[in-house]
C-alpha cells in the first residue's frame, strides 16, 4: 500500500469513529438523523473545506536547474544529489548569486506516477538573466493555489500539502538559499487545476 492510501484509510477510520460517537449522542437526544446522512454531510463539508481556492493567482516563473524523476523510497538520497549537482553548475550559480547573498530556489514536484511512489522533480533558480547552456528550463504553473506552512523545526513540507499534491499533481517548495547551499523552505504551494 502506498503512504497516501494508508493516510486516507486512517483518516477515514478516525472520521467514522468520530461520526459514530456524534451519532450516538444525537440518538440519545431524539434526533433521527441517520449515520449515513451524517457521513455524507461531513464528507461534503470536508471536500468543500479542502478545495477552498485562494483568491490570489500564483504566477509561475521560469526556473533553471536540474530535472530528474525521483523515487520516494529513496527520496532523501536522490534529492540531496540533485541539490549537490545544482551547486556544481558554476555558470548558473554565478548568475543566481550575482550581487546578492541569497537566491530563491524552487523545488517543483509533478507528474506523480499512478502508484504515487515517484515524481518528476526540478530544482532550480528563478530570476536568471541569461540562460545557462547546462541547465533545464522549466515553467512553474499559473493558477489559483493553496499555500501550506512549513514545519520550522524540521523544515519538512506537511502531509496535508503532499495529499493535495497527489490530487492536483504538483507541489512547489519555495526556498531561500545562501551561497553555501544552506536553505530555508519558506512555503509550499499546490496550484489547483
């Protein structure tokens, strides 16, 4: 089973258990609302809350960097290698850090496979004045979006963002990176399609 299915199953069990206990309380008060109608109503409310669309539009930028398909079973190793390879591209680094101490680097996950165990990942700099011959150029998508806070203690993108990413088939992490490659993920964005 994929992680997404397990998470969905756990959430479903928790919601079902909560609804059952709510329904027990309603039965004692004489309310005749059935358990099935409660489940349907609450699922509709959950879907409505999950799909609230930002009134703002994410304006995708062009990024230059490295694109590879990664496996989530080996994600830490593969993602670290992409970052190392990005920081070995001297021409690109010179442009990214021209007259500044920090640069914005995007990590753009998309094209998840049907098992949700791999994705295409581009890690790249924005605001590059001239195209580097050694870099892949990728356009980030435009559109309404959901923004997710990053866990400051771990620097990890929250599970809710990944769940939305699987559904909408994209996740964008915006990172502020210094010249030594030390980064802070400032936010995660899922563009809704």
